């Protein structure tokens, strides 16, 4: 007898079922959500494996059972999830998930999943914090991104067009200044006092007739200016 007791006591630490749940779950008002619960046992899954799902409000208060499973699911017929909870699990595969439909803001709270597979009946009791909102976080992010794009893209295009116009204006101004800086044919004739056959400058004169070569260039310059005008 004592040997049997010692064996049971010595084996007790090994009789521990491992249950896993996501710490947080997010849903949208009016939609459905699947709450996952998986488990592993030190023993083969028996036909008397039992699952209990419980719920507690964010403000505290009592913990209520919303679904019990033993060979088949037994959803609660009273309470906050009446007619809105369904079994989605498969205990033979270590799955004890459920789903909630027609989500409401009052569904916010903490849900727990407990699994017992005799003699493996002890283990941790994980929790999932359910948060229900009026719209998805993805929709909020998409809306903000769209508004930002509608504001940023036109501003960028306007800035780019202004930069292009400013650059063209600056280029035109430089070209105009260069044209105004051009010497007139008379001014060029005054500086053009080079001998046709020599590269050394002659004495400065104000009349183009003093140098035949300079006079020819003076006439060609006049013709070119007439064509441009």
C-alpha cells in the first residue's frame, strides 16, 4: 500500500497538461473571432477529456463558464455570450478552440481555457484578453495613410513645378544678361584695330575705316545682327 502511495506521489509532478493561448485577441463590432486554445498531454487523449471556457469582465467580478466540453460541446444558455459561442476544436488533435459571433463592445474581458485529460488534470491556466473595437486598426492605418498621401503628393508636385519654373527663369535671366553684355558692332570696331596680315594690335582708333580687315568684320557683324533681329 505504501509503495503504491509513494509511486503516485513520485509520479505527480509528471502529471501536468500544457495549455497554450494567445495573450491578446482583437475583434470588430458585429464580426466574428476565433479564440485558439491548444494543449498537449503526457497521456493519450481519452474519451473523457474535458474543456471549460470561462469569462471575466475587465472591471472584475465573478468568473462565469461560457462553454463546457465533454464528448460534445455545451455552450452556456445564459450569460453574456448566449447563442453567440460555438465549438471549433478537435480534442483528438489537441485543439480546444471556440468562436464568438456578433461581437459587442461589452464583450471586452479576459477568457480562460482549462483542459483535463485524466489522470493528467493539472497545469497552467492561460488567459486571452479580448479587445473589441468599432473598426479595425488596419482600417484606421489605411485611412491615415490615404489622407497623408492626398495631402503630400499634390504639395510635392506643386513644389516641383515651382522649382522647374524658377530654374527656367534663372536660365532666361542669365541668357538675357549675356545678350545685353554683347558689344555693339561699333564698340567691336573700336577694339578691332588689328592689322589683317599681322597679329599685333595697331594704334586704337574710333573709326573702322582705318583698318580694312576690321571694316570687313564690322560689316559682317552688322549683317549678322540684322538677321538675328
